[in-house]
């Protein structure tokens, strides 16, 4: 069965600190997708990144970076120089591949990590 | 703005009642997913439709049903409501051939 574990329930940092959110996943599939979503206090879920299981390259987008390690089944998310606006709940998710050129598949979410950034 | 719309934003109703939540996917997206977010269960997948047909079912109660119409909008029907059904209900859509999902703003359901 597929499972996503975000062991950190809450993290508090001060502005400009770097913070890493951990995500460990379990799946029997050899091909799968990993995601990070952000849920700010306003409540919407914002898509941040998708990573394919066969692409282990790390990715950087501005202050955000993601470290995917298949050997440890982890997909960690680092925010550099955190800001108050980064305060949100962050969810890691996993899905099987969908049918080619057709429908995707359901996301399996972790419980989320609440990040609080104070000024 | 993800491009996915959901109505209503808030819904307050009594136990035993029936409600309908509506979702319009992003333009061109054929897949629609429904999720429930509650404090104790977290974010859980309920059901998926693809181009009008049911594609997958998750932890959806028998009291709940959904459909996707020819114009691709979807409705989630919740009946015989219980206090435990109070939650945030999200709709999401995904582009054809892609796996990332774009979520609507959600409908917050409160059952009293």
C-alpha cells in the first residue's frame, strides 16, 4: 500500500532561517510521482512541484529546493531564508502514474507539516 | 488562482440533511477529483471522474455520491449528514496526461 509520512507536525523558525521539511514515502510501484502542496491560512491548496520517480535530479526554484533520494524513499523540501509569507501547512503527496495521455490518479497525502515563520 | 471553481464556499446545515457541492474544472481538464479534509483524517481522496465516467473510488461513504456532467463540471452529493461529515471538501482537476492536480478553494461544510 502507498503511504506518505511527514514526521514533523510543527516547525517554528525565525525569518531568514533555512528550514527543511521531511517527507518519506512507501510504494511498491517502480514508477510513481511525488508532489508538494502548500496550504496557507486562507485554506486553498497550492501546487508547488511534481517529481517523477525516474528523475532524481534536485530542483531549485527561487528560495525553494527539493531533494529526491530514491535510496531512502525521501523527498525533502527546503526553504532558504524563510519569510513570514511562507507560514503555511505543507503537504507531501504520492501518486501512481496515470494511463498514458489520459487520466491521472488520486493523490495520497501525508498529514502535513505546519510551518510558522516569525519576524 | 488555480482556475478550478467551487461553490458554495461555506455551507451550514443540520444533521440528516442533504447538500450538493459543485465544481468546475480548469478549462480543458477532463479529470475531476474530490477530496475531504478533516482534522482527524487529514486529506483523503473520495472519488475521481474522467470525461464523465467514474474512474476511481477512495474512502467515499455510501451516503455520498458524485457525477460529472457533459460540460465537465462535477457535483458531490452528501446525504443523511452526520456531525462527522463536517469538513473542507476540495475539488481538483488535472490536465490530460499529467499527474499534478490543481485544487479549487474548497467548500467548508458545517453540520450542526
